[in-house]
């Protein structure tokens, strides 16, 4: 009996010592990074000021990605301008937006959340808002007209069914497509700026194919999704089905079937297997082929104006365009804000005010103009004067970007991208492209399989 | 007649042997050789040799990325976790190989279940644990996790080795006045050195290459390990193909070099540990 | 016996029970923290509703519906079914391709032909480098634009333009061949077993007129059996848990044809906007049970249960 008692005591002592050991180590480890961060900031500023930490994914070296350095400069200017009011600590996450999202998920499970972070398109809001960890930005947007104009399409796009807006963004994915004017001329095809409906697209593709020119490179993912989303804006009925994508209960819809049939017959089966990649982050052959002058169209966002620099296709031949519709003369573009700045609900009043101040700064017309001018991307703001910007910018690729943004902004119909619209189902849709291409799947197969997926996902 | 037939058989079997050896060498080396050659090409890829040998990728890696820091982090984490896990697990393996006690079978079963648990499934609870201990983004946290990850493999290698050591060894030691603890550290550990080094090498290689937990637990650049760096190349640097190919070589070559230098020791200890099992 | 006061620490350690506990405890604590807690969580939450809507508070489904997640897996979840079939295929393939290949290599090398040590060492290289690197290498090898597979296929069948990762069948084999031939460390373990065979046995057989092939079949193979069993367990387990290669090479595609159970667990839980952890954990439980059954079967087949 005694023996047992002693061994019991012994083991509890060991457990205790281990726990103490771990605990001690943890406090130290937890304190050090915080201490260093603070030390950096409080050097000049008063220690009494409220402090908030902003995490972003623009960690890249300037030589790797110049836009990242510019974004960091924009953040730093804000911190410097407000250093008398609050300590704005800027932290770059080395694993990018995806890493920020994953960290946020893991942190949520442990009951924590960022002060403020830029999720760069990774949508944390459903889970974080259900957990009550984030702030509804709608009241702040509603009380300030300039702020609301600055976030542009984000206001409507990110408005949840419960009437809250958990995230806005300083830049959006403006997507139309790019084409190579010289190759169109060679094939004698009508260029996209002259297209009136999708019938013109089909004719142009046929003319290109007849001339031995590959009309476009695609893969089982991004560029093909863009075209599908663009085609889905062709008619009133199709737009209605598409706009309701988040709540879709069945893909058994005439317009969706038409879209899939179009993708199969008029798109995927017009190119050979070599121009159809497997998809995935690494698969960029479709881009390379376009800028090498091998394909006539590239389905990618406005930011790819940068790809035209020194390209073999000749920068002067690269032109931006937006999608036609089936309503003669009307055009459509994809503008997706998605998840950007998200503010934690644990902040006190002063900290929240600082976070809002930062988002207002980031969505102001000055920063919007700078984001476009520097070739970083497209801003959501409805206040941007693209004609003035076109005058102002000097480099060729910046001019292309401004022109592409202007086209997207002025398109008659603007919709979210496929991923923002269908969520997880996007991955399932793109998984079907290969089967559609080689004819092993029919449109009805695809619809049936997608419906099975929806049923499985509840 | 009989003889010539067997000669033909010998010839055939040695030709077959040669063919098999050639295939083995080919399949093991071609991926790495291909990446190595590609890393010097202006546009990596394809079958041909580089027309022009370009060192850009390597220059980027050694100048822009602090590869030595990653290397040092990997080394610190791997060595510490290997030492801890081998020490702790060898104690448990010894007890279960030598002592009679209740629930002995249960202990073995407990450890063996860990073989089938996918890392993905335990990542969320582990992250929460590390977070609540305040060990997020710290080497201590990763060392702690690595110490426990390979528990089953280490346990089985060591247990089978301890089983192969004659019992008389400790009995003699205890008669000489050594306690249980004393006889373990003074008698058994030295005898079991080959088995322990097998387990240590296995643990070292696994921890050195571990990629998943390193990438979720470590956030800052100055703390990352080599495999986590490779993970970054799939996304952030995908446009820098030279960089990616060079990074593969830079992470892989140290392992191969260390292995070549230690290959005899490695093989010896592996065989010593295994035969007894 | 003696009073507790006189019990010095040293004496406690000499006591057998105390010693057993003290030596077992650290490992068990480590196991409990890293595996047991997650294991219990996986098991219990597989009977719950746990997704993005109640991320912080999994809810038990109730006794009547407790198997809902499992039922959904087998009735409506096509991706799970594909993953289950694929994972079983990979287990069978490691048994049918990796094991025989490795055994043949071990038998060839056991005769110590010229270059056997080099071959043995080179064979281990793919096993000792990080799977992250292997994954990246194969991703590039299969790339139509910079890889070599497409180029080689075009030499044999001009104009075929095979894109390995764009075709469901090819992609499955593409993933398979990124790991299945790499049996280097298994081969090493087998070799050591062969070398530990008493040479006297061969001599006796040779006197009886046995040739090398007969020695292989009648002596080496049977004597290698326990080690083949051990190595099979390791290989089958690798096939069952396959994840890194898929995450890096095919990402489950095309058309979800290369899902594995581990990849399904990721895609359904952390990798989905729905964060359906409950379903993912149900799949995890099935995977663990499969693993235990598999080891039982292999151990039975090779009768390697206990060395002692």
C-alpha cells in the first residue's frame, strides 16, 4: 500500500515538475517577441498610447515583388503619420495570406484573433463571425459616405445575409481578359473591342483555329474559371443564377447547363491537350504561352499588365478587354473584393478607432490612385478618375493597367469571381474541365456530380 | 550438357542482377540529377543539358535568403528533439522489454496506434496546445512536438533491441549493487548503442525532413527550418524557377552528403538494430 | 517495512514498481499530450456537428443520430469514397509493386555483385531526402512545359502531348510512381536479415546440389519472412497515410481522382471554407481503424507478431 502511495506521489511530483518546467519556458518565450516588438515602437512614442498590431502578407523582397515593398511603404506612412495618437505595429507574415488565414483559424480555436489583419482574399469571416471574434464594419461605413465610396463594390459584395459587413479591401481583383492584337490580325478575326455578343467570340475563336493559332491556353483552374464566370454574365437569367451562387442548392439550371456546354464545345475542345494544364498554383503555362506570343487570349486579371513588360509577344500587341454578353453592346467584368481587412472584436474603443482609421486611409482616393499607379492592382473605390490617371502614369505597363481597370469599372455588368460565388463548389467545378475536354463527361454528368457534391456537403 | 546449361543460367542471372542494379540506380538518381542540371539552366526543364550554365538561382538563395540560418535552425531543432525522444522512449522501451507489470500490452498498443494517425488530424489540437503553452513560433514548441512524433518507430526499434540483450547482464550488475536505474544507464545503454543509434538516426532523418508541423508552428523567417523554406517556394517563388530548382538542391544535398559520409556507420547501426528484431 | 521518512530517493528508484513507473511516465506523458488528447478529440467529435458555424463548440449529434457523419461518408460523399478506394489501392500497390521489387533487389544485392554497396546506398537516397523535395521534383518532372515525361512520350508517340497531371488515370499513376519504387531503407533491412542467415545452411543446400535460384526461393525467402512482414507494415502504412506527395503534386486532382484519405481529411476540415471537422474526423477514425486491421492482417500473413 505504502509503495503504491509513494510511487503515486513520485509520479505526481514528476508531472508537476514537467508542467512547471513547460509553463516557465512558455512565459519567457511568450514575453520575448512581444517585448522586442514594443521596444521597436515605443522608442519615440509614449508608452501610454494604445497599441494595435496589423498583420499582412506582403513580406516579399522588393526584387521579388515590387508591389510588396510599396504596400509596406504605404502601411509605414500611416504608422508614422499617427505615431502621436497610437502605436501601429506592422508585422509581415512570412507565409503570406494563406498563412495568415491558417494562423487565424488555429488561433480562433484557441480563443484568440488578430487585432487587424489583411486576409488577402482568404475568407475567414464566416467562421470568425460565427465565433464572435470580429467587428461588423457596416456601422462605420454607413456613417461616413467617403468611406463607403472608398470600399466601392466591397460594400454590397461582403454584405452578409444578416446585414453585416465583416471585411473590406483596399484592392480588388478586376478581371476581364487580355488579347494579342497581332495574332487576331494575322487570323483576320474581329478583335474583342469590336465584339458585340458571344457569337463574335465564337467566330473569332474559329478564325484563329482555322489560321493555326491557338486561341488561348487554359488549365483545370483559374483561367478557365474566369471564362466560365464571364460567360455566366451573358443574360438576365444566367446572371440571376450566378449571383445566387453562395446559396446554390442545385446546379440543375438551364443557364448553368448552357454555360457548361459552351465551355465544353466552344472553349475546351477548341484547344489541344498541350495547352490545357492540370491547374494548381504552379501551373502558369497558359500565361507564359500568351506572353510568348503563342496564344491569342489570356484570361487573367488587370494586374497582368505587368506581364507585358519585355515579353516576346511584343508589349505593343497586348490589349485589355472585358467580356461581351448576349445583349448586343453590353459588356461584363468580374470585380471581386473578397476578404481583406478584418478587425478583432477584442479591441477596446481606442484600438478599434485606430483600426477603422487605418482602413479609411487604405481605401482613400489617394491610396487607391497610388495602388493603380504603381501597378499593384485595381482599387474598389468608385471615386477613382481613370482618365486623369491615364494622363498621369508614364510607363507602358501602368497605362495598360489603367486602361484595363477603366474597362472593368465601366463594364455594364459586374460580378464576383467564381470562387467568391460558389465557395468550395468552385474546386468541384474546375475538377470537371478535364472530363469535359476529352468528352468523357457530358453536361448532365457534370451537373449530377456537382449536385452530389452539394448533397454531401449538406 | 548439364554444365553449359548452368553456365547459361549463371550468365542470365548475373545479367538480370546487373539490369536490376541499373534500374535501381537510375530510378533513385534521375530525379535529383535532372533537378541538378536544370538548376543551372536559364529556363529550367527539358531533357537537354544546359546550353549556358547559369548560377542565378544559387546566388539568390545564398544572398537573399539566409540559408545558413535555416540550416542552423533545422540542426538545433533536430538534434534536441532526437536526443529527448531517444532518451525518453528508450527508458520506456527498456521497461516494457524487461519488466513484468500490469497493462504492459496496453502500453505497446498505445504507442502503436500513433503509427496510423494522419498528421493532418492532430494538427488543430496540437496547435492549440502549443498556443496555450505560449510556445507558438518558438523552437521549444517544435522540439517538443518532434520529440513525441516518432514515438512509435523509436519505441519498436529499441524494444526489439533490448529484447535481444541477455538478461544475465543486468542480473550480474544488480548483484554488484547497481540499482535498476544504475544498471540501465551503466550496463544496458552501452550495450544497446547500435540499437540506440539506429533509432536516433531514424528519428534524426524524420525530424530533419518534417515539413507539416514546421510550417504551421513557425511563423518568423529567422526561425524556419529548411523543409519549411521549400514549402515557400511552391507559392511565393513559383515565378523564380531557377530559385526553386536551386533550393531543392540546396536542401537535398546536405542530407545526401551527411549520409554519404556516415553511410557505413548508418548501415552498420541500422543492421545491428534490425537483425535482432 | 521501513518508515517513509527513511525512504531516500535512491531507494525508491530501486523499488521495481517505482522504477517501472518512473521510466514509463515521461514517454506516456509525451504520448498523452501529443497523441492521446488529439485521438480522443478525433474520436468524440466524429459523433458531433462541428463546422464553421460552431467552430468553438462542437455539438454532440444525439444518440439517435450519432453515426450521421459516418453514414454520410458512405452514402453521399463521393470524394470520400474515391479517397477510400484510392488509399486501399495504394496499400495494395505497395504490396504488389514496392515489396516484390524491393525483395528482388535485396536478393540480387545479397550475392554481393560488383557495385552492390553503391547500389544499396544510392537506393536509400530517395528515402532520406525530404518528401517536400521529392514532391516538388515530381511536380516539375510531370510539368508539360518543363518536365521530361511529356517530352519522352512525344518521342515515342509523336504529337501525343501527354500531360500527366491533367488526366485522371495518368495522374493516379503519376502520384503512385513518386513513391512506390523507393524502397531503399526497406531493402537495407531485408539485406541485413539475409546476411544474418547462418552460412552453414547454404553449404548444406549446395552439397545437395541446389543452385542460386533454388537457394533464393527455398532458403532466403522463407528466412526473410519476418522482416518482410515488418517492412510490409511500414510500406502499407505509408500507402495508407499518403499525403505530402498528393498535396504537392496533384492536389487531389484532376477531377478528384487522386484523393487519399489523408488528403480528404485535409480538404474537408482545414482546407474547406465549410470547415467540416466532424466529417473529417469520422474519416480519420476510419483511417485509424483500417491501419490497425491492416497491421493485424499483415502480421498474420507473415506471422511476425512478436519477436520475443
